[in-house]
C-alpha cells in the first residue's frame, strides 16, 4: 500500500482509504499497513468535483471584451469578434489559469466545450488538447467541440468539426438556437455522433419563452437514433418558465428518453430576465427537482470572466451553494445539491470509474467540513487533493493570531 487516508467522512460512515498504484484498494475502518499516512480527522472526503460544462477557450476575456454587453446575443457577438485574434498560445495561457483554479477548488474531472468554426479554426481545439495532456496529473479533461455560431448557416464549420473529431475530440456539442435551421443542425450532429461513436451535449432552450422548445426535437432524434443516456442539454432555462405541470411532463420525457440536463446558475442568472425592470425572473431551472423525478442533472460553471459571465473562481461548491439559494433548496436538500456537482455529473459524462470504491482511481478532495450539509452551506474550503494517488494541491487552513 502506498498511502492511507485516515478518518475520512463519507456520506454514511467514517473510513480509512487504502491506495496502491494510483488506485483505491480498500475502503474500511482502521486499515493497518506500512504506508504513508494522511489523517484527515473525520473531514468530508469526496472523489473530487465534476464540472460537466465549462468553456476554457473563451475564459478570462474581460480585459479585451469588457463585460457590459446586456444580453446573450451581445455576449456572443463580443466573443465572436475577439476569437478571430485567438492564438494557440493565448488560449493555452487563459485555459491554464482556469484549470489551475479548478484544481485548487477540488475539481478532478471536466468536460470543456470548445468552439470550432472558420473564425478560430482548430487553434482553440489544439490549445485545449495540449492542456489536457499537460494537466493530466491533476484533472481528466474531456473535450467537447461545438459550433457556437451555427452549423448549417456557417460554411466550413462542419468540415472543421469533422477534422477535430478525426484528431480525437471526446464529445460533440451543439447550439441549435444560433442556427438558421435548428432541426437540421440537430440531425447533422446526430449523424456525426453515430459516425464517431460520441456523446452529444447541446446548448439548448436558453431563453424564458415557454411557447416553443427544441427539446421535443432533441428527444425525438434521441429516440430515433437510440442514443438515450448519451445526450445532455445545457441551460434549458425555458423549463424554469413553464408551469409545474408542463415541466413535470418534460421531466418524464427527459427521464424516459435518457437526456441529461446541466444547469449553469452563474450565466443563467446573469443573462436571463434582462427585459424586466422589477420582479426579475431567476431563469434557473430547478435541477434538484428534475433529479428527484429521475432526470440525470448537473450544476456546472459554464463561463468564467467573460461577457457571458463576468464572475467565477471555478468553485463548484460555490456554484451548488448559489444554486441552492436561488432554487429555494433547504438544508434537507443540500446533500442532493452536492450530488449535482459530484456523482450526478459523473453519470452525465458516463464516467464509470468515478467514486470512492475499490478499483477506482485514487482521486480525493478533503473539505474543511465534517458533513455534506455544512460543506454546502458554508462553501467549505478544499484543504488538499489527490489525483491517481498523488497529491495535486494543498490549501492550508487559515490561522488566527490572537
Ligand atoms: Zn456553455
């Protein structure tokens, strides 16, 4: 045995965790073996946070885009103009800053969306591929390429996406709401997903008008292609504007079809409801309620310090806390909210080796809290983390000098 983590608080018990060769080999009370010891004193230990939706390629743009863009369309236009000048080195440097933040916040698995189109070519994609390799010591990075500004209306984009998929993208994303022919974009992306055997992850239904939705078409295509369990949608803010009865019907459809939902509270709060001058709607879909109805859900970061979201420190615990606050989730639901940034996004990403169990990678994050409810309520500080059995960061607890 290489390492023993002593006195780890899991959801239902306190255990020791034994590690050898980068993997968990034992989860038991009081392990005795000749190994390095890390005593965490009964603190909460998680297998790391899972960020199912973040944009590394367009993070940290406030110095060149400003941030006062008003609404979603203006944010897309501001970044579209900026990305013509993205170089591989520039994307790498900004992405590295964000990844390092995510690591010290306790994130061990990430799906990053990367824009591919004739304006930026494959430059962002190539930079993110280098980040995936260079930060593998701390985080598993899954790359999801997608056409942010449309597919059928943007000549050359599909060819570039195919190139990225041939080089080795891990998933395929979509953005039907910016396409002049949304249904055709959805259909073409399903064709590519089948050809390359990839999961799909759409930006979808990102407004508060409940009178129409692309969800029905996504569900139909998921059934036609038998792709259930391999399709996710991000934002889905329209669901927050529907009556509970209609939202419940949608939840039943999502659960039955196998479509997962990622809610992005920081962006949804910042960009939705801009047309209201009072009683502004929150525009945040109630993920924990959908999860209770059998839908695989996650809460994720989305954008960091750019025109879509001029905030962000990559703390998924902060995001789950923010979500719980705006979604009226009380202490009895805090554990469910913590699940939305850990085990549930791992299911969304079809990560079959996630979790504190023998055989899985020895990924751990120790939080400065003694139970899940408190960790979420106070946004407990991550104290240290391990990736594949090797320490990846340490954040010493604050010290008072009386
Ligand atoms: Zn996004």
